[in-house]
């Protein structure tokens, strides 16, 4: 009798958990699915009541954006700025994180905390000093200036993350490699770095997401020639109305690269985000 009650409680708990997960999944995915479907509809089908879930898809909105509009240029600017800043942050952050994790600094923890504290600065507070600096060096309206702005936020985060991953590794294998004649850099490149590959991928994805989705920096530091997709999306809202078809298509284009990238490296992403969680 007692065993039956326990089984019934487990069954009820399992049903409640899966029900809650199902509701959360619908809540999270329904707006995205609605956006993607709307981008494939005509203006008439988009606002039809009741909503049409079976319709003939059209790619006329995408064709207009890439042929008659400048959406291809916006997409190129976003890719250059996001991937460049992520690459710079990963390279410098990996080297700096390894140095902080393996170096015997007198106030190493204070240095590390000071570095990550710069990432805690609100974007709005960082825009004014960056604007003054960029104006002095004529970087306003340049892609290089936007990459530099993204790097100021991505680099402290990447350095802190990589320092944490390297600190979790026992240094014995690196010491053994140096005993066998390897240099310090060879021990880092051939021994330590391959072991933190999941953490490196996870850090890269998070940095890429920040740069790809940013609107504040891009709206201030770019001109019409190098505007990014989030800024282009804001231009679809005007005094005459909202270009809903292009807005839905733009949103679909914004989430697609990050979705594909996340699915492609999901194994490394999960391992990287959970590194050091269980010892």
C-alpha cells in the first residue's frame, strides 16, 4: 500500500514537471514560430482573423530586403563587427586568463575582480566616455570603432571566463611537458588549451551573442554605411507606420545565425557552461 502511494506521488510529480516544461516551451517558442510564419505571409494573411496557419509561403519580403533594400550591407556589417570583436576577445582573453590562472601575482584576485568589474558598467554609462575618445581619434561612423566598443565589453568577460576554466585544470601535465623540454607557450598551446576547448566555445558564443544583438553601441557609433541589423530593424518603425513584413523577416534573420551556431556547438556549449560545476 505504501509502495503504491509512493508510485502515485512520483507519477503526479513527473506529470506536473513535464506539464510545466511544456507550458514554458510553448511560451518561449510560440512568439518565434509566429514571427517566422509571419515573415512568410503576405500583408493580408498576416493580419487575417482568425489567424491562418496553412497558407502558401512567399519569400517576396526577403527578396525585397536583399535586392531593393540595403539589408545585405547591414548583415555584412553585423557579421564583421560581431565576429571580429569575438575573435579579438577570445585571443586576448585566453592569453590573459591563462596568465592570471598560472601566474603567481601578489594581488591576482584583486586584478581579476577589477577586470570583471569593468564589465559590470552599464552600457549607457560607457557610451559617453567612449564617444569622446572615438571622436578624438575619428572613429565615429567606422566599423573599427564599433569593433573596439564591443571588445571593451567582451574582453573582460572572456578573460574572466577563461581564467576560471584554466584555474580548474591541474598544472601537473603542463609541468611534465616542460620537464620534457616544452616551453611555457608550448605547454599552454598543446596541453592546457585543448582541455578547455568547451569553455572556449561557450565563451565565444556568449561574446558573439552580445555583439550580434547589441543596439546601444551600434546606434551611437555607426553611420548609415556601417549600420548593423538591430539598428536597421529600428528604422522599420516610422511615423507612417510599421513595416511588419520586413520587421518579421529581420527578426528571423537576426535569430537564425545564433540558432544555427548554438545547435552546431551545443555539445561544447553545455560542457563549457558546466565546467567546474561538479568536482
